[in-house]
C-alpha cells in the first residue's frame, strides 16, 4: 500500500500528476523527463518550452501547463490506498530491473501485490483470446512447468491463453505477474477479478496507467511492450495471423528478448501466427526443456540488486542439496566421476545418479571418457 508519507512527497505527486494527463503516453513522458530532468520541472515549464519537446504539440503543451491546477494526485493516492495498490518509481529498489533496459520504461508503476528480485528471471506466456482446448491445455502445462523450475510467468490477464498461463503458474505454486492495459480500479475482463486477486497473492498485478483509466484498444499494444520487457523471453502459444500476441513477440525482438512459439495443427487458424514466427526464426517449443536450453546463458547473466546473489539458470532453483553440492564442484574444466566422489564425499551411486539428473536438466555436459563440465 502507499506509504502515508507519500501524500507529502512532492516528487511523487508530480509524477502521478504527469501520468494522469490525457495524451501523455510512455514515449512522450520519457521525452519530457529526459528534456526537463524531473516531473516537477515538466509541470512548471512554459507552453513555449514544452512545445520544444518532440511529440508535444500546442494542445498537449496547454494540458501539461495547467495540469497542477486541474488534476489532483492526492485523490489518486487515496484510490491506491483504498485498493491496496503501491506506487513504484523508476528509482525504487523494487522497480523491475529488466524494464529499465527498454526504450520507454514507465516512470511509475501501479502495483497490487509484491514484486521480488527473483522476478528478473521471468518468461512471458501469451496467446489467443479465443483459444482452442489444445492451446489452453498446452499453456497451462507450460506455465506450470516454468513455475516449478523457478521462473516467474508473466501474461496479460486476458481471456484464453493469458488466463491459462496465470492459472497454470498458480496451481504449480509459482509466481506470476499480470500486466494490465487499464487502471487498477477495475479488472478487464471483469470476469477475471477473482483470478486477478489470486495473481496478486502469488506475485503482482501491475499497470502504468492511472487508477481509473478505462481499457481502450490502443492501450493493449502499449501494454505488450511491458509484458516483453519484464522477461527473458516470450512464448506464443496460439496466435492468428493478426493476433495482438504477435505484437508482444515483436516487442521482444526489438528489446533483444528471446522469442518462442508452440506449433499447432497445420490447418488451425489459431496457430498460423505461431508457425509464421517459427519460420522467421523463433525457437519451436514442445516442452519446458526447449525454453531452458535456449535460456541457459541468458539466465545466468541476470542480476538483481548489487547486494543480492546472482540469479542462476532456472533449473538450478529446484535442486536438491546433493545436486546443488555436486554442481558447485563443476566448472569449465572437465572432471571425472572419481574426482567428484572425492570432492563431494558422496557415495559412487549417489554421484552417478546425481550426474544423470543434472545432465537431464541440461546443467552439465558429458564429454569423452565420462568427463563432466558445467554448461
């Protein structure tokens, strides 16, 4: 929930006021903040100075210039407090690190639930609203598998594949994040209000929009850039040729994220978008192993706050003590079974069984002469 002191924080109030101005989207907001330095300077600027910013015309400049008189950020803060929504600024330690790397990160996020450093290790799972039973089954199964190996599942709370992704992660006891294209005063679609509450309890529901922003068609492609931006990669389960899910995949490509696609029946319109992605170079996904194999180097490169530990390959997050111990004795130098028995103090049978598990999880590689190295 918002801190009571937020009502006395002029910098936050100015950020809220800027976010509430109709017509100030993410690109314009970023351009204004880059030009003037902070939201307070933006709101204090003259119309003539505002018009010098790319994308700001005379009408929008007028709206910005009078925003402090016509908008009340204190009312917005009260809405947040009433619904248990927290405001997370760009410089807040809990602001998602991956989002900071996209071209137009929101200056402030509205968050219901909790964001955690481990959410930097996330995969988006998106697809058709009018999903087939096949798509729903695969989406829920993949989401559950991703959650069980420690990945946060991100989606958009939409009907169809998005809802199946959130439910799959929740049922597996994992974390999930829903990104909305409207304000958090209402849930869209309305029948997903209970699902949104479950997501907030298992992760977070977030938006970049003011609390009372209605769900407009043009805001969903904008929302999709955040879904991609939060993640290491995007998995598309079902998508017709002009599906909105393909815009999420496009954002992922532009943001240097991985793109995955699940194939479907060749005569299914719902899978044509996925087949096009695969033809264009997306990684074909049949099981979670296809995702883990592709993510190996990426997952190890992700870091959270400087004082926090490095985020590792997702498969490492569900290891037993024996598996973690043995993995810790492996590196780029090939090591044999006898050496590992001595190093770990485990019985030969335990070492052999553990090596088999680690190899199956694609955390180690078996070389000639039964020599093992860490991937």
